[in-house]
């Protein structure tokens, strides 16, 4: 195994630990007709089943990672929960402090 592959795997593992798996999950969508029995009908009947994907709600943001600012696509739930640390926005016209 080359060192390049090993380093790539280590980086990927660190990213997975921080942001989780960003791949979409797979499931099905059911189409039904009829009225439910508890509502006085004859029961629901499935008329079609199609495959679908549940995509993560990703947002492209600037993130502070190991002291460097990088752009990443991260789930919105991590931004809302405060796990993602955004860099502080600096005023472009502010003068530096003179000591």
C-alpha cells in the first residue's frame, strides 16, 4: 500500500468522523388507493412501488478545520446544532490596532 493511499484514507476517516456519511440513503415510495378500514373503507391497496433516494440537506460553507479555512459541503443539521465552527468574519475596512 502506498503512502498516498494511506494518507487519503486517514483524511477520509477524519472527515467521516466530523461530518458523518454524506451519501444519500435509499428507500421506496408507495402509491396507494382506497380508504382505510378504520375510516369505514375496504382497506388501502398498493398500486405502485418506486425506488427513491433520501438526500442529505447539504450546504456549501467555509469551515475552520485544523486552523485553516476550507470550503466544505456539510449537512445543515450540523450547522444548526453548532458542531460546525465557522470562521469569524472580519471587517475589511477596519484599521489594525496600534500598540
